[in-house]
C-alpha cells in the first residue's frame, strides 16, 4: 500500500567548526535615517563656472570650413550664366529714333514761337519820330494780329484741340492768312515797312508762315 508524500524536511546546519566566528543570519542593512544637518549629496559632479562643460562636437573653425561629404564628381549640372546686357537676346525698349517728320515738326514749332515773340515786340515799338506804338494807335489791329499768330500755332499743339492733323493745319493756315492781311494793310500800305518796326513785323510774319508751311501734313 503506497504512502502519501511527505513535505521536504529542512536540512540540519552543519556543525560549527571549533575556533570559527559565530554564524549569523544575512539580514538586509537598514538605510540610515534622513538628517537635515547632513543632506545626501549627488553623485554627479557639481557645476564649476571656471570650467564650463564643453560641447562634445567639434567646434567650427573659420580657417577650416566643413567640406562636402558627397561625391566630388557631381551629377548636378551647373546653372547657366545670366545673360549680360550685351548678350541679351530680348529686344531693347528705348527711345524711338527721330525721323525727318519729327525734326520738321520741331523746327516748325520753333519758328512759330519765335515769330509770335517778334510780332509782340514789333507791335510795342514806337512809330519813327516818336509816334505811338501800334498797341496804342491801332489796338484792334494789334489784337487781331496777335490772335492770328496764336491760331497759326494750333498745329504745333500736341492735342490740337481735338482736331485731326489735316484740320489743325487748315486752321493754322487761316491764322497765318489773317496775319498776312494785317501785314499788308497796316505795315505795307501805311508806309512803315521801311522802318525798324516794319522790319520786325515783316520778319515775324515770315517766320510764322514758314513754320506753318514746314509743318504741313505730308502724304505717304
């Protein structure tokens, strides 16, 4: 008949050898109590301002900049050079060169302005021998001549008063014709053409008429 298993029995301690220290149980060492007078110290080294911690990486030296670590052959093509003003292929936008018509129009305007100034000077000159000027003697004719010279300058105005080139020139021709009538009736028929005032008025009439003729519209 089988016996039930018995629990293991503790082994007796071996006999203590004579002269050996008494054997004690290995017990855990108790931790010391916290004492405010002696706080625990950290095992890490304290920070010293005289010896700050140094970075572990290599410091940047301007004399030895970092070199690229990729392949030196390089498969990326270099960008094309920027075009210089001399080698640029785009059309340049500059001032339009002056043509013969532009120079003629500029000369016609200058002649008309000079003629108007000389007309005002001639109308202000006294009659030979100490007589009155045309502004005082014939005020209506002086005003008429001045207005006629101004109308003769209408083709030189950029806007031309809303008229086209042909209409503006026709209006200017009417003003030059009125100035020619003044010159014939007041300067030539009165016998003052030989005087200095007559010369100035004759020159003024010629410059206004010449400027109008030079600025006439030309057909292609």
